[in-house]
């Protein structure tokens, strides 16, 4: 294992997080909040420690898949621990477990909160809390590849370990250029949303924070009622952008390259849009009689479907009070999630499509045993290794889900709360149903349950395996044997 390279990557991550933590310091200056001093000291410490670690660049910069997964998992854990420090020191979230839960939820773009009163936070902490969504949305390691030159084509293993989807490739030959293209698209879309929100009369601070949450499909609101008190215009703008950020970013690259037909003929994108339209129609019909105007019902239906499907988690209404069919549809959308290669979470539309096509292929083989059929996606055959990986991912996903639900069930809460809490965290959604519904929070859970859900949030954001590999015994076998050899020599 290339430990010096892992140490170098973690040091770079600390420098980046320290640099970004200077942004809430600017907010503190604007609003005259003394909490900015804590953020400044923490940022300076992170930058200093990161620079010391980066001073010794490894001679071997190769990153294999194992190093990519370990570096990614440790980077996100380190990000969360360091990012939670200001919350604890300022006393705004005095409990370290709660502060860590909130920060993990922020960076993984889950949006599950332990705060009963969000508006009690200072502007400084609200900004940092929302900005963790934006930084975690595209991925901090993707940002690292975009801004810091790193040699070696094996660096794609970092992107593969962090980016969501059944497979990750390069848009252009160089991985660094691919990362820069993705972040340019991401930044441009964020700026456009901010402009639209400002045009609707929203204050600058609100526009920034809510756009960060939308872009990263995170869902941390800056008001206790999330989006219920915002205008219909604001809700439609945010809903449309939640939908857009849930689309595979390859489609936007094709549009930039004037390959518009190719962008809109992607099977995953078409299925994603059709799925959202169907869900909106079902929910609109089921809740139409609960609102005085049909437009209001349509607004809430569209907002909640795009919010849940994109894994953002904003709420414009208490959907826990909706009819059973509407809640059932939302739970299905929680599981499916957004497109691969987007900032959204969930199982991913492309995986669902490939699984359905695989089932159809197997059924056809029973009817016509001698016919050889292939699973195709966008006119190209899907490799057997990809299908096998998706099957393994499904089994692993269900296993993690079942174990997590079992552990949380020990606390004795109802099944609806327990199951949707795990599902919402594992798929990076945020709100669930019943005790963890859109008007509730996760603060009542024990520390054990919070750590389980933190693991689920990290595992869900990193596609399970980078986090699970940390528990593989063979990972530490070589290090233990090396330590024994050094001890025997000494």
C-alpha cells in the first residue's frame, strides 16, 4: 500500500478545507459575528497542518484502486471531523457527536439534521453548514484533481472511488481536465440558480445558502420550516434546479459540445424525467383535494418529487400527512434516486435500468434458450463485469440497509421511522417519515444510532465499498506483518 501517497492526499484535503473555511469568516465580518474568529483559527490550523504534510511529496505517486478507496474514505472522515470543530468550539452544537452528525450530513449532502431550531445558528455557521453541501456535492477529491496537478493516469481511481454511478469514465483524455470541466458546469449552474433566486426578491444570503444546498442536492435549510414559507416562484425555481442537478453531468457536456441530440437520447436521462413526471402525476391526483387550488397541489407535488428523487431533501409541505399512496411513491423515489454522474444520491436510475433489462434478458432465455441476447444501454452492450458489479452492489446495499435497521430497531421506535431513517441516510435524502419526517429531526436518537447513520451517510455517498473496505481484515495484514518485522529487527 502506498501510505506516503495516502498521507499526501489527506494533507491536501486539510489544506483545501482550511482554505474554504475562510469563506464563513467573510460572512462573519459582514454580519459582525465573533464566531468568525473560531473559524479563522480552525482554518489557519488546518492549512498549517496540511502544508506540513504536503512538504514531503512521495516519490511514488501511483494510486491503485485500493489506495483510491482508502484515500477517499479517510478523506471524507477527516473532512467531517475537522469541519465539525467550529460548531463545538462556538457552542452552537456543543455535543461532538451531534456536531459530527451535522457535518457528515452536510458533506455527504444528506441533509439529516439534529437541530430543533435551525434559525438559532449564526449566519457564519449557517453559511458553513450549507457550503459543506456544495463542496461535497461534486466531491472534494474531484476538486483536488481539478485544481492541483497530480501525475499518473491511475488518478482516475480517486474519481471512481468518489463519484456516484455503476461506472466512471473520462470526458477528455486527461483526468484533471475532466474534473475541471465537471466543476465548471457545476459552478455555472449554481451561479445561474443564485441569479434566478435574486430575481425573485430573495436576500443574497438566502440565495447563496439555498443554492449551495440545491447544487449539492443536500437539503439543509436556513429556516425551521425548510421551504414552506417561501413563495411559489422560489419553490418552482429550486424544484427545477433540483431536477437539473439530478441529471447525469455527461448530458450537459454533450450540450456544450453541441451534441444536443446525444444528450437528450441518453436512456438514463429519459427514464429519470419519465419517472419524475409519473410520480408527480400520481401524487398530484392523491393530494389535489387537500389544497384549495390545484396549482398549489401541483407545486407541492413537483417540489417534493424532485426533492426526494434528486436526494436533496428540502420540504415545502409536511408530506408525512399525505395519503399512503403519495408516501409510498416518495419511498420508492428515495430508493431509486437520481442519475449516475450527478450530485444526487440513491441507487441510481442507470442501475435500475440495467437490472430491469437483465431480468428481461433472463426471462427471454427461458422462452428461447438458444438465443443469445445482450443487455444494451444507449445502443452499446453493457459488459458482464458491470452487470456483476451492479448485482453485488444491490446485495451489499440491502445487507447494509438490513443491518442498520436492525441496530436502530433496538431503540424500540416504530418500523416506519426506523426504516425510512436508514433509507434516507443511506441514500443521502435527509427527511424520512414519522419521527424523522420533514417537520422533525434526528436529535432524539442515541449516540450509537447516530454513528450507524453517519456510517450509512458516508457509505451511501461513496457507493458503499470505499467505506466497507476499511473493515476488511486483509487491509491491515501487511501493515501488521511489517510492524512485527520491525519489532523483531529492533
